[in-house]
């Protein structure tokens, strides 16, 4: 009996150890924090293996919103933090001279977009001569375009949609539905403005004015970045400030991108900017453990964002998002 109990205890200890390692909770041999000095795996993507200079290929795809997604036998990741970790990994590698940021996104959260923008700026400032070149996919709209502005050069593919410079805050109003169903709202609040955008109450003018001021402030920030990074005057910027989207050729005419082209064009520009005839392009990937596969989803899937977050408990929020 004693031997069986010892074996069970040993098995339990071993399983706990494996779970801890899978979850990354045991930092054996680690010299820095996991978020600052990441343990992402580097994969050779493109170009000669022996090139002295490296270029990191990082994708910003889908709706830009934080929160772990997936889990239950699919990897559980925070897409925003994953992008930030990849940029930090590139920043900590002295051989990385540039980032090719592949943007295919309709945008997303105001703060999440700004965090990626700032991290790219920090990469550029972390060593002399470091560059960022953006290659757009189907979409570089709203927050997707916001992060692209942290680059030295933007290449839009011929079929890309670019722009949507604007902000929105959106939810559903269910007051009429409640009346039809015979339901009524009961909200106990500490102040008149505590329940802004209560879906079961009509939006009064004071609430609308408060929210409009917030939207206008974030819009102004967006416009200021476009003006400063793209070197556009107010006259050129004005027509672009209404949230419109543009095809690649019109975006080039408007000054929102620097060229229309493909991957080879973006890579050629990187080599030109860093002054290297050959570069080794790498990607960063995360090795998923058991905890990642079993993790519980704590953020809605991208479809919820495309539907205005109407049914999400996270509504409402300020969004740099193109939402047709």
C-alpha cells in the first residue's frame, strides 16, 4: 500500500510539473520576464540563411482586440499581445535590422491599435538604422491603417482597401423591444451619466454630447498622426477625415501609401532602406503547451466585433474599426 501511495504521489507531482512547464509558470533558467524577453521560436521564412542582416516578418490580421481567443484543444492566444511580443523579440535581437509588417485588418480597439503603433516606434528608435515597411493585404482600414503609420514606407497591394480614418462607438438600443415585451429597465446609479448608452433607455442629448466629445478627441488624435506621419496638410487631409475607404491607387494619389506593389517590392524597399544587398527573413512562432490548448476563451470572436459588439458584454467601446 505504501508503495502504491508513493507511486501515486510521484505521478501527481510529475503531472503538476508538466502542467507548470506547459503553462509557462515555471521560469527555470529564465533571465528576464517572458513578456519582455519572449521565448518565441524563430523560423526561417525567406532569403539566404547566411545573410548577416535579419528582417522580422510580423502579421497584424483580423480585428485588433485584446483578450485570449481559442482554447479547448485549440491554441489560446491574445492576438494583440502576440504581435507586441513579436516586435519585442525583434527589438531584442541586434541582427534584426527591419520589420516587414503585413497588415490585413479592418481595425479594432483604439487602445490596442495605439499600443502596436507605439511598440513599432520603439523598435525603430531602439538602434540606429532600424526600419519598418508595411505591406497591406485585403484591408488596412481604420486601426489597421493606424498601426501602418508607424512605418517608414507603406506598400499597398493593388487590390488593397485603405483608409477609414475615423472612430465609432456603437451598441444596440432595445427600449422599443422592451416596451413590446412588457419589460422595463431598473438601474440604480450614482449619477446622471453613470449609465451612458443604457440599451433600455433612450439616449438623451447630454449623454450624446459626452460621447461625441470622446469620439471627436480620438478622431483628432488619429488625424494628427496621419498629418504628421504622412506629411499631409489640412487641405489634403480634410477629404480623408470622413471615414471613407480608398482602393490602393487612390490611396497612393492621396498620400496614404508610398507605393502599390507586392511582397517582392516591400522586401526590395527593406534592403534599400537598411543598405543590405541580402537579408534573411524570419517569422516568430509560439510553441503551445497544454495550458494554451485547454485555456478558456475570455474574449468574443472577431465576428462579434464585425456585428458591432451588440451582444458582447464588452460593449460599448471606442473603436478604430471599419464596419460595413
